[in-house]
C-alpha cells in the first residue's frame, strides 16, 4: 500500500509540474520552461533529457527499460516531458529536426506503454499519441 500511496503522490506532484509548464508556455517564458523540463526530467527519472534526446530511436526503449530500469510511470512522465520539450522547440523557433526528435521519442515511449504497460488507460496519453500520429511519426 505504501508504494501505491507514493505513486499517487508522485503523479499528483507531477500533474502540478505539468500545469506550471503549460502556464510558462502560455506566457512565453521559454527559458524557464526549458529549465523546468530539464529539472523535472532529472527529478522524476534520474536521467537528463539531453541524454534521452541523444539516443538512437531503435535503442531508446531498451536503454530506458533495461539499462536505466525506468518504471512504466517514469516512462509516462518522460514521454510527457519529451512532448513538452518538442513543444518548447516548436515555440522557440528551433530546427524542425530538433523538435521532431523529441516528438518521435515521446511517440515511441507512448506506443511502448500502450502496448506493454501496466498503467491504467490515460486519456492524456491517448490524446498525445493521436497528435503525434497525425504529425506523421512512425515506429521503426
């Protein structure tokens, strides 16, 4: 029961972080947005987002699940943060390639979770997966 309580608390806390991210994005506070994404990735996954961005797509899931041992919950949070990082890059006039890299990695993680995870169905994840699919992203 303690593990479940901890997970609920962590998801509630993460939900607040996501709300702050949305506010920063809405207000155009891009440096703060980027910093919060970076800090939150480390806090919730113990991995730097730059490291995840540097991974090859075909190695992503293996490294995150087998080498880094991320739980389904951590993978969901990482995918959400990668999605927001893609949004940040899109808003901050970064190259199409850089933002597509984040979106692609979020897409691959969401797909993995949809097919393999023990997580409860997430409307948010379904919505983001649909958006990414409409962008033309594909699994390799």
